C-alpha cells in the first residue's frame, strides 16, 4: 500500500459517469437525470447506486481502514498530496463541470471553489494531531492519543458540491479514516469525477463515491459499519440524520442552515463596503449557508445605502455561468426555484417595497431569480425569518444597537454573522453578543484550514476545520502506563 499509483482515469469529463466503489469504477442498473440549471435541460445521467452497491462501498472502506489507519501521517500525507496533484491536473474540467451542474459563474465562483478545495487538501495533509502527555508523575505517565474512528459517511448538499465534500475528505483521511461520499442528487457529477480521480492515486476503498436516489442517505445514517456521519445540508434533514444515527451511537458533525445577519454600525464607511456586502449576500446566487440573509443598516444612512446597493446590483449580469460576463447564475434546482418564487409572491402579496427585481421571467429557460432588493420589510416577514437561499436581499433599518442585536439573535439559527464599523472595538463588542458559531468583523467569508467553522443553535452540531474540527474525526483515547 505504500506505492502511490499515479495512473490517470480514462473516462472523459463529458461522461459517462461512474460510481467508485472499493478502488474500481462501477456502473449501476438504474440512473437519474442531472439538470443544467442555466437551461433547465438534461445535462447527463448519473448512476443511481443500489443499496447493495452502497453496502459494498462501506464494506470496502471498512477493509481499507485496517491498512490505511496503520500508515503513519507521513505516508497518508504523500497520498493526499498525490490526490491534490491529480485533481489539479483536471482543475479546468472540474470547474467547467461544476458550472454545468451547479450554475455558478466560472471565473468568480467555480474556479475559486475548485482551487480552494485542492489547496485545502494540500494544507490539511501537513497537519498532525500529536500524542499529548497529559500527566506524568513518579508512578505513571498518561498519554492522550487521537485514533481514527473508522468509516466516515459524508453527505453533501448542492450549493458548493466540490468544496464542501473535499473539506470532509482531507481531515478524515489524514487522521486515518476511510470515507464513502454520497453527493446531492442535484449535483453528483463533480463528486463522481473526483471520486474517479481518487481511484487512480489512493489505495482501494479509502475513498468511494456513491450517487443515487433518496434512499441512500437514510441507509448510510443507520448503517452499523459507519462510525461517523459528516453532514452538510438543511436543518430539517440534519434532524433526520441525528435521529437515525442515534441507533448505532454514531458520531455526527452537522453543518446546517443559517439566517445570518450583517449589522452595519452607525459609524460605518458604508459606501466603501457596498460591494463586499452585495457579494456576501448575492454570491453563489445567495445559496451560501453563511450568506448574508438579513442586512441591518443604521437608519441615519439607510435610504442612501439602499440606493447605492441597488446601483451596484444593477450593474451585474445574470445568466449562464459559462458566459465570462455573467456574475450571477441561476438558482440550482427546480425545487429551490419554486420555493423562492413562493417567497417573491409573499413579498408582493404583503405589499413590501421592492426596489430592484422581484419578477421572474416566465419565458426564460433555466432557474433564474433576478437580484431582488426589499426595502425595510418587517421583522416577522417570511423574507426576514426564513433562510431564502436566493439572491433576494432584505435591507432593514435599525435605530438602536441593543435592539438590532436582539433582532439578529431572534432566530432558531445561529450560523454566522458580520459586523461593519470604523470603530473596531465597538464592532467587536457587538460581535461578542451574537449567538452564532462565527462572526466576521469588517470582513466576510474568510475561511481557513485552521479557522473553526460551525453553527450554534439549530445551525449545527460540532465544528469543521481547525484543530477542533480535525479532532472530531478521531476518538480521544487515554493510555495510562505504570512506570
Ligand atoms: P438537504 O438537507 O436537502 O440535502 C443535503 C444532503 O442530504 C443531500 O445529499 C441529500 O440527498 C441528503 N439527504 C436528504 N434526506 C436525507 C435523509 N433523510 N438522511 C440522510 N441524508 C439525506 O440540503 P440541500 O438543500 O442540499 O442544501 C441546502 C442547505 O444546506 C441549506 O439549508 C444550507 O444553509 C445548508 N448548508 C449548510 C452549510 C454549513 O456549512 N453549515 C453549508 C452549505 C449548505
């Protein structure tokens, strides 16, 4: 198992697409259609794995665990670096395929997503969890080891299908676990492709990718041979996962939904930050777990801010992500499109003030929601209370800091948030009061392998990234040795 195999996969990026199970590419008896959200037309057919094939992938991961976990960090690092190199060799094809199945713009979103994922693998490959001596006396020494858990089941969503999956692969594998990934049925193609690439460099069974229909997720979460589920998706599904995982006392990390508030303080240089706030809300067509979903702006400049935000928004081009001029793509799937159209209808029915967008072109193919700005909707409106996951931005006026903090915290979610102001100390004081897993101050969406990422309240359980996140792929094991 020590030789890194650099054989490249042979199938083309245009398909056909294969499952990867136990080191081999596999076809399935069944398949399902993957839609290009920019056209609404079929893009490719993805294999729908049977339950037996999922079981086979889990069994292969279990077998591979014995030898993979026995390797040292150094050898696993070599494999992961070889994997990053192999992905890099296919970087352009992966990014293009990501646009086709997800809809995001190529240059501003898809290429950075693939690049960040590859860089993440390289950086994590160099991280270690050393053995700690937690106590040493005349009579004994106590060591704390972090041993791998076994087979990790990864379940991923459709908004960042490459990055969110590889965020799980790198820490799971470097700490000695093996993994089976089940991608979202809306965006399985990039995962199938990077799974296929993995088979050319990693030992058989270390990383399998199994796409399929709705029954696969629950089967994974209940499976006795899976030690942990690393899940990213909605809060509603996260609750199913935790219930199902309880049967076998699986470890779970849940990265769930959010309704992040951005608070623009009374002293903010608000004109300068309009572009950052715009992209924080509308980047990836608003389909970002930590996207700005509620924008609270001090009343003293709220009206001018709305004008500047709308002027910036009006300069963007919406369309097919492969068009180099396009900066805003479609939403990813028909279900999301219909849900968002329902939110737009509610905004109209309630008579809220729409200062940009608001109307979906019924004749346009694809799932295009125009960038929409809603001026000061009430706190109890659907657009403020719910996670819209779309390029619809409510810009809400506030007068008082205590009041805006209370409104920001008045949510079952607690994923991220941001505070913007010239007086950094005052902004940090507000950040300290937000009930979330992450807050950015005069920044947005900076992430890093050593920066813990996770949700408070119903936005999640556990953490990804950072030492904390890596440790959650391990079992803390104490060894007491009598001298
Ligand atoms: P989703 O919950 O519908 O699906 C996520 C995954 O779970 C998919 O692979 C799906 O097939 C699978 N799944 C569905 N039912 C299942 C079940 N009963 N058991 C096991 N697996 C099941 O989420 P989505 O619509 O794909 O993604 C959007 C959501 O994800 C948003 O709420 C967003 O905020 C959230 N999200 C969170 C983060 C984060 O890091 N906190 C990141 C990205 C997205």
